[in-house]
């Protein structure tokens, strides 16, 4: 107990001295929790060098794959086998299958911390400031709903579509009035708050005229909340039919990542957990109509198909997902994507295709009809099998049939049927066998022979090799050089920051090509250069999920490299040189490619001259820096 109190104190004082503490409930609780002690209560941990290791509870682990880092101000865990990672909240959310709010209360109680429910302005992080701005704007939009002519019009439209005042209030629907400066005017030239509003995507800047204007104008505003009920973004629907586009969504910010967010989850969450079932629809108004009709386990994706982040989140709180689509082709494609995402999760996926172009909002008014549709939803694989069956029936030639079967089997193999757990695999083999009229052994043999070269899915490796389209255009050596340099920065921000500033090293985000490197660099470089520090947990909250996973892996890479050179600054210098060389090599290759691509011989000579000049210039620049 005493040791724990001491550890807590050290963690907090480090945070305070580097001025990064904010007073939100979340941060106070996170600072108080000793992560090793917390995890050790559920999973025995052993000390190993700088870290603690244990058997990962999130996959079928035999030798300890989970590493827990509590070093300097860091406190996070990472599994090298299944890729699970996070802070104390994430651990409780995953291990005890709680949602964020419950995890917060659970840990606050454990640490004897009284939750205040709000944040003080003093020392508020940039997330805190943005969050506060979002909340303030949401209130303004709701007020405008009841005090402007546009609001009156919006209310009439919503009532005409059957929405009650109660629903409008529950979902905090508001209005962005007509005009360019509704928010700008309210901000009364407060520079700092204007900056925050720009960052939050609420305002845009006209650089030429040096003026700001509102992003959302003359639109019905649907605030989007995170699971702790904080406003993190907006969706704006046009009020006049002639305005384009129909919907405008907030851009992604440090608070808002589309791939992680589900609209309505804050209202649906307890019902989802009670029923162990979630219904996923496609639009805001579908969610609201369903909730109004008393169907409360309904959420929507935000203009994306379901991602593996969504699937992770949902598989923690329920064991059945019903995806509702209207019957067009886009729906079928979205269904395919969703099947892929859910395939390896331990969760049943059902597909519900609505009849004759109806959307959920149309159907929700007749609850029994809606429920009929939902209960007729077929499981995702049956959905796929049915489609294969009907295409087989439509296909008259034997060659055509065999092509269909061939591509179906390829897809099954690609999805990884071979790696499914033993409770699901036989079922799927049986289904395939009965459709193709062949023995089960034959199916198993076929699928094995089509097995994708990459065997067992290894999440951390998978992530490092992902982003196929872009990654293909980035040489592997370049990606590696970027990652290794960032790794050292991530492992020891304090020393890296000092070393970078001392060396007056100029590194910019534009030095990076790999999308995840760009996301990480964009977050950490300004902080390192300014000497304001960050922890892995800060970073995790500020970037997209794929980059998070890479960043947590890179921490350990950075640890290894720093260990090899026995010095952070030397490790930094070496990885920085490797990156510079890689950048230079690529620049030369690009120039050569330009020359090669030129067919006209005069142009070719000129391109070659330009290339030589460019390469020289770069080398001079490098020598002088
Ligand atoms: Zn694991």
C-alpha cells in the first residue's frame, strides 16, 4: 500500500513539473492508478527488466506476451501477440467488459477519488479546451433552435417527420442559423477560443481576407457524443433542399475519429449490454426514430462502414450485431465489408436487408414490423451463402459456375476460415460442403490449399504491414527508417526533446511518407520541439487507431534501439541519419524515374540536368545542416 502511494506521488509530481497535468476526472483517476498493481490483481505480473510481463488475458496466451510499462510518466500495457494495448481505463473496459463511464467510476472508487463531473479551465489540455468548446457550441445551437426563424423552420420539419420534442431534446438537436458569422460573432475576437474553434472544425479561415467563417451554416445540427457523453463532433443536415451536400460532418480532430465513434452509443449503451445485442443503422435520423419508438439498442456509423475499432468496442458489450441496410447494392457491399471486420471476432453478425427501399426511420413507426425484419435477419455467412446460391442458380454455364465457386472459396480462405476457433469452423465447413455438394474433408482440403501466405494473424505485425495502397508506394526501407526514428522519440520524449533542441535539428512532418508516421509525427514533433511533453496515453487519444497500435509497438522498438546504443541521443542521431539517407536515396530515385519517363530526347537531357542540380542542392543543404 505504501509503495503504491509512493508510486502515485512520483507519477503525479512528474506530470506537474512538466506542466501537462489537466484536472479532468479522467486524468486525475489515471494519475492515481498504479497500473502494475491494477493489472496484477487480475493477471499475475512478473518484473522483467524495466517492465512487467504476464499472460495476456485477451487472447489464448501460453507464454507471457503482455508487457506493462510504468516507466517515468508512462503507464500502458501492450500485448505482442494479439496487439491489445491501452491504459488503466482500457484494461478495465476490456477485462471487466465495462463501458468507459463505469470504468471511470470503478477506478475512482478504488482510488478514493471524488468525481467532479467537470473540468476546471486552469491547465486544461488541448483536448479539454476543444471538448469545452464543443459543449458550448452545442448549447448555442440548441438555444438558436428555440430563438431564431431558422430554428422554427427546423422544428417544423422535424415534427413533420414525426420527431417529438422529447427526442429533439434527448439528442440535443440544434440549428446553425443562416449566415457566415454566427459562431464568430459569439467568440468576440477572443483569439485563443477562435483558434480552438478552428482546430475543432467549427470555424474555417479565409487566409486571403484574414477572416473566419462558420463551417456549419443553415443546417440542423446533430451533436455526436463519445461514450462519456461529451460532445466531440457534429453532423449538419441541410434545411433547404437546394443546399448541397445533404449532410456535412465534422472533420476528424483529436477528439473525433470516425472509425472509433458510433452515433447514439451514449444513449444505447446500457440497453445494448442488457440485451447483449446491438442494431447498427446508417443515419442519425434512423437512430433517433428507433429510440423514439422504444428500440433503444440502436447506433449508427458515421459515413463509414464498420471498422475493426467498432467491432472491438461492440464485442466487449454484446455478442450479437445486427447490421441493417436498405436493399441496394451499396448495402450489399457494406455487408461484405462488415462480415470481413467481424469474421475473427467472437461475435455473431446478422444482416437485415430492409424491404422495398424502406429505411429504418420509415419502419420504426411500426415497431412490430421493424421487429419482424430484425428477427428475420440472417447470420452474415448465411447471407453470403444465399447470395452465392442465387448467383449459382442464375449462372447457366459450367465454367461460370466453377468461377463463382472458385472466387467464393478464395474469399473464404482470405477471410481466414482456417484460423477460426473450433466452435465456428465445423459449422462453416458444413455449410460450404452442402452448397457445393462435396464432402466436408474436401472443403477443408480446398481451403487449406488456398491458405493466404501469412499464417496466423499477428496483430502488431499485421498493423506494421498494413495500409496496402499507400504502403506499396513507400519503399519498405523508408518506412522502417521513419518508424525507427519515431521509435526513439516515443521511447524517451524527455531526452529526445532536449537532444533535438540542443542540436537545433530541423525535422518536419513533411519528412515522413508512411501515413501512420505522419500521424505520429504530426502529434509529437511540435511538442518535442517546444519542450512540452506527452505520454503514450496522450498520444493514443490524439491519433487514429491504426497509428496508435503502431506507436505502442514502436515504443518497444525505441527501447531496443536506445539500449543497443546505450544512449538516447546517440540512438537518435543514428536513426535520424538513416532516415536522412533514405529520404535522399528516394529523392535521387525519383529524379532518375523522371528522366526515364521522358521520351523526347531534348526534354530528357533537360530533365537529367534538373535532376543533377536538385541532387547537388540537397547534398549541400544536408552538409550545412
Ligand atoms: Zn494478447
